[in-house]
């Protein structure tokens, strides 16, 4: 007959085994979550390689990277904002403003000065966003949504609602159209800036502060972290990267225009960040995962094109993937409680 003491020991032993099993499952889950985007990306890459002879060619792959260079720049910097507990919905309009500003001045000024002014305007937008969010205590989603409309209006004023062409100013095109080792400078620039931002988030004190600000802002403040300054920094980097992306694309096609396409760009960037595994609630994420998220979405579009599928379903596919990514993030948070 089991004594009460023996029964208690059996219960405690069973509880200990359950805790160890739960800890093991949690560790496995964490590893899968950290690298989870790689598995569908590699599966899609392999599928397209086997089903389309044109996919896994140097020309096609470099073309994908060239077309996604702007998105990579914006999404990499946007990851820092989300990790720090915010979100920047103004990036599409800032991208447009940076491009039309640089193109406007490139018509009469030195290309280097035009590029500097185009990038600088994004830095100012980012600083303004950061100050509005931190000083006025306005939710970043609402603040940057309002900024989207303001900045978009400024872009229309700069361009006069017209297409600015620079075909007679080839010097401006050297920023993105030059080649090094048969790869366009637009790609090198995107990869270089992305690598710097990834290193900043992963290995610097500022990066650790971003994780702390997004994970638990109150605890971070008690630990001496200047949460508001950290968040302003992330918005400044986001605005600067967005305007740089606009300048790069203007240089790539030697034209710029204020259009409604910046809305699609904004949503694509947010989707890539979330699909890449960065938590929309803040405190978790990595730039490299966002890069894979950007390329994953790009491969979907490229696959629809090469396989001649109906493009109507492309946006549906992206939306379903985004919902699954957010649901997965929410579920993982519940598991850790």
C-alpha cells in the first residue's frame, strides 16, 4: 500500500519529468522559431528550381535581388523599429519623398548633392516620427500612419504630381546602375547596409537596448536604458533607410514619381518583417530573418511569373502567409507563459 509520503514523492517525480519535457519542448520550439523561415524558403526555392528552368539562373536571381534592393533596405531598418516596440507605416511615403527629392535636385545640381539631400530628408522624417511617438506619447501605428499622409503630400508637392525623368543626367544613375564583379551596385549597397544594421542589432549595446525597450520598457527604464532615445534612433534609421531606398530606385530607373504604390511597399515591408519571425509585439527578431522574409515573398511573385500562374492569387497567398505568421507568433507567446 502506498504511503502518503510515497505518493507525494511519486507526484513530485512526475512533475519534475513533465517540467523537463516541457523545457525540452520549449528549447526545440525556440530553435525552430529562430530558423523557421528558412524551411519554407528553402522548400520554395527547391520547388521553383525543379519546376522552372529559368529560375535558378544567375540572371534571374540577380534580377530578384536588384528589384528587392529597396525593400531589403527598408525592411532591415524597420526590423529595428519593431524589435524596439514600435512600427513605422510611413516608410512607403518616405521612400517616395526621398526619390523625388533627389530626382528634383538632380535635374540642376550635382548628383552627389542630390543624393545627399534625398537621403537627408528621410533622416528628418524619421527624427520627427520618433519625437512624435516618444515626446507626445502617441501610439507609433497612429503617428506614422498620419506621417504617411503628410509625407506623401510633401512628395506630391516636390514632384508637382508629375514624373521626373533624368535620362539626360546619367551621372545620377551611377549610384545604382554601376557594376562590381558583374553585380549591380544597388545590390551591393542593399546587402552592405543590411549587414551593418544586422550587426548593430545583434552585437552592439544599442541593439541590446532595442531588445530591452521592446521586451519590457518599464524594466528597461529601471535598468537605466534610455528607452525614448533608443526608439527615436530606430525611427531615424528607418526613415534614412527608406529615403535611401527611394534614391536607389530613382537612380536605378532614372526617374521618380509620387504615386499610390508606396502603400503596397509599406505593406510588403511589414509583411516581410512579420513573416521573417520578428514579433509584432516587440522584443524579438533579427535582421537576417527579415532578409529571408523579403526574399521569400519575392520568390512567391517570381514563381507566379515564371510558372504563368494567375497573378490575382499572389496577394491572396501573401495574405494567408502573413496571417499564419502572426498566429504562430501569438501561439508561441502563449506557450511561454
